[in-house]
């Protein structure tokens, strides 16, 4: 089963640092990375002993 929601972030693994890196959505698909929707990014849990580093650019502030 595949998620049908639009991908919003690209996730990669840094094995040497035991880090799951969440970044802005990559412009081109990469078989070494995983594109996830917002729901799945928020539910992401790293393996035991690993941490998540979110490197996404901040959302622009809404104008009043």
C-alpha cells in the first residue's frame, strides 16, 4: 500500500552519525532517499540510538 498524499519532505539516513535527516523536498526523485507527506514526516520515529535532524527551511510568516 502506498500513501497517496503529496510529498512535502525528503528523508535520508546518515549512518555514521546515526541521524535521520529531514530536508526540503528534493527536486528529483532519488532511490537513496525517501519522499514523505506531512503526516508521515510528523509520525517519523528514528531507530533506537538515532536522532532526527530537521533541516527544512522555515515556513514564511503569514502577513497580517
